[in-house]
C-alpha cells in the first residue's frame, strides 16, 4: 500500500531540510518515497491511502541508545543508592532469579512504554535475548540487541556465555524483516577480565558485529581500574583492541580531554544516559566537549530501574538543562542539538543511520506524530524548543515503524496492554512473594 500523510508539520532531521515545514510524507513497502512540500491535489490520486495530518507534528522516531528493558520489573526497588551498592545489594541478587518468562514480560512492558512515548529504535543489553527478540518482532519496533556478559565466573561459564552470544547473533541478526541488528557486549572492564574481553573481540571479528560496553561510569570505577591495571578504563580498552572495531560505549561520564580525543580517533560512539547518571550520583558527562571533538553522541535512558522511566523526551530535557547548569552556558546543548542526539545521531551511534534516524527518501518510514493541542505544547511558538523543554511522551499520538502503524490516537495496535499488565503482576509476585 502506498500511503500519503498530507498537511502535517514535519521535522525531517535531514541536513538539507532542517527546519519545520507544512508538507507531505509518503511511504510504501516500509520505505519513504516522498517527503517535502505539499503538491498538486491531483497527485493524491496515485496513493492508496491518504491521511490528513492537519494539526499534528511529525518527526523521526526517537532512538534509545542504551538500556536493559526487562529491568523495568525492578523499577523502584533500589532507589537512592550509589551504583555499586545498587548493583551488588539490589539488582544482581534479583536479576539472578529472572527466568525467560520474566524477561519476556518485562521487555513487553518496556515496549509498551517506549511505543507510547515515541521510541522507535532501542538498544538492549541483557540476558535471555531470544525472548527480547520475540517481543521486538511482535511489537513491530526496531532494535539492536546484545547479550550482556559479565566475566566474573569460571572459564567454562565464560565460554557458555560466548557460545550463547554467537548462537543468538546467528539466529536473530537481520530478523523481524530486518528490524533487528545485534552487538557483542562484554558488560564492562570492571566485570570482565582482559582475557574474556579479548575472546569477545575475537567473536566480534568472526561475526563482523559491533561491540558495546559500559565505560567510565563512576569515579570509583576509574580509580579501581588504575589500581588493577595501571591505567584508566579508556586506555585499558584501547590496549585490549576494543576500539579497533565499530564500538559503542555507554556513559563515559569520567573521561578527560585526552580520552575524548582517543575515542574520536577511533570513531567510538557514545550513549549519554543523563538521568540514570544523576540518579545514581555517578556524575555529569562532558557532552559539550565530546561534541566539540566531533564525537557521535546519542541519548539513552539506561534501564528503568535506574531512571525510573523510558521517556526520551524527559531525557532530552534533563540532558540539556544539566549541561546549562554545570557549564554556565545556556547554549551548551540547545534544543536543536538535543533533537539530533535523540534521532539521527542516536541512529549513527547504533551504526544504523543508513536505515533510520531521519526522514529521507529510501530510509525506513519510522516516525511519530504528536498532538500539539495538548496543554504542555501550548502556545507553540517554537516547535523544537517545545519538544525539548515542554513535551513528554504523553503527547505522542501515533507511531509508525517500517511504514506500519504501531499506535494510532494513543491506542496500541500490536501489543495487548491489559494482558501485559496482568502478566507483569504475576511475575512480580513470583519474584517478590508477599
């Protein structure tokens, strides 16, 4: 079916069409066939479906570059703690009890929240990733999936994790009509011995897959890495060869200018997770300096257990406001920069900007529509500023991925929200029996 949405305010994130305009977008077989000014009404006859988008805003779907979807089941169970205590005393003991069933329904709940708040592409690093793949396939979302691997275990268990990762990648890379891509994800330098990281890198070379890890999230992590390995985490991973292939790192809160230069030299992509970093008191990443060096930086929520939500509009606002505060510069991360980080640069961070992230002919028809008649968007003096400083995911009314409508007028079309709520209540009772 060839579909046209006309008379709608559009932001493409295409460098040649950066400003908002009142126009048309058309798509067929999941790909955009036209985006631009409105045409002669006679042209409408060539389309099978014509939708009048008057009164709505249309923009690329948001890209969440780092998270742990099923951790939404632990939301609110470890608040007001620093990272290591949060992990070791709260998260890891409960996560050890997660089954495939828990991951399936936790990820389903996360998918509901992401769709309803405008995220069309997300990265997930977790376990039981085949269950995550099933949710992505059913929900209709686009995702980059990785089996998170902690290497603090026997060599036999390490090998089992590597084998599981390889099997998952061979089964799921390119699945869901191409919406699923994969990465190899040793959790971090502080949870993975060098020998294990090097084995993971060998697997990445074999399968020609990008790598992903947590990096320099806390000052404690950096200090302990210096004691254990005689250098900071960035240099440590560089020596291991981590940056010799396509790499995405999450957090990078405690990096200096020399390290930023090294990351840029290797074209390492960064996922900035401001709300999680603030909540865990990990610090504030030097994002303006990264951008000055030319690094590609996308936004991420991290897991809902450390955020405590998956709303990328909230993430944009906090990211911008915090940098204004710590730098004393109101232009440190302006609204236009935040929108790019949450869309096109997010897709670049996941090495998927050839598919999505902007509205251009030939790219996937991945977009959201917002209802600006909601009180938070009135009066709409500046669309971009309103999206970053006023909007929330609640203003998202429609979502399309690959040209398929996943939500219309706030109603989910691919997931049964009521069933998911019931199943989540059941698995929570299993995890935390009263």
